[in-house]
């Protein structure tokens, strides 16, 4: 390569700017960039809302609400009138994370809303009524204390001494998740309840991606969820010489 070719190559590369990925976490988040490019990712964790206090019973119901949509708020330096983008999840979910940019929804919990009268079979003892809800899902759930129910307390080991309790489990012989509900006699079987359990393995759902572009200069981004978001955006790196 002669000197003229070398100078030509240098001149062609002199105006190129390398773009690098940068990451910020929080809710809200704030960052500054020199380029107006689409975000590389925006990962938003979310979970259920559990109202009330104390042990849940049919008389002390503690409603559990899932998430069906997430709203992203984005602005420049003036945060008084942000742009709003609402991403529908397509259903009600009870825990996981959404990458709004790629549309990848990762679920780590599953929830069921039933009436007591939806039971598959029922056994009446002297001091308790035992309800079985069969084949809730073909997904495997974990047996642990992070299971919650709006009308009963979780109890896996002691099934006879705890009043108003429940648990979910997956049969080892086949993927068949059951919910077992033990209540005092006299409960109104028209009562609706929600139960939530962690999944043994995450479930991935593909949603429609959202276009979210950074503004040149100052950016503020937040969501109507309570967890810390992770934003990956582009900015100028070193200038070629």
C-alpha cells in the first residue's frame, strides 16, 4: 500500500464514530447520550400486588392482583409531560420481567383465579373441608412458602392442624399441577380466590416489540412498576483517527 492509499483510508475513517452500549439501572433512570438511537433493551421486572394484612382466610380475604400491561414514561430534561408507551402483556401475569424493546416476556410465577365451587373433588371431615383442584396447568410449580393465596395460608408440611390453608404441587409421575385447599366448614363456595406459585422453570412468551428511542441529551425513563429497570442505550465512543 502506497502513501496515497494510506492517506485515503485515514481520511475515509476520520469521520466515523464508534457507538458503544451503556447501561443504567433504577426506576426512575436518568442518562445522557449524544445520539438519538433506539434503546438496545429495557428490562422491566414486575410482580403481583397483595392487599391487606394478616393470615388470609375466607373471612379475611387478601386480594391478589396481577399485571396485564406496563406503561413506560420517557422524557428529556423536562419530566412534566413525558411520552407514554403502554405495552399489553396479552393476559394477566403474576411475576417475571419484560424486555419492552425485544418483546420478550419471561415469567417466573403463575397464578390461578377460581371459585371454591370449581373444585374437582371434595372431602368433608368433621372439622375441615378438603378441596382438590386438578390439572391447573401443564407447567411445573415449586413447592415452597412463596406460594400465596387470597383466602388461605400456605402450609406444606402440616395439613391437619392449620386452619384455612392450601398448597400447590406438581405430580412427579406426570406434569399435572394440583391445588389443595383446606377450609373450615361453612365457607361460601361461590367465593372467588386467587393463588400464585413460582414456576420450576421460567416460561418465555414473545410479545410485539416496542420502539423506544433515546433523545439527544438528557433522558429520564420510568415505569408504573415497582422494581428496578435496566436500560441499555447507545452513546458515542472513541472517535477514529
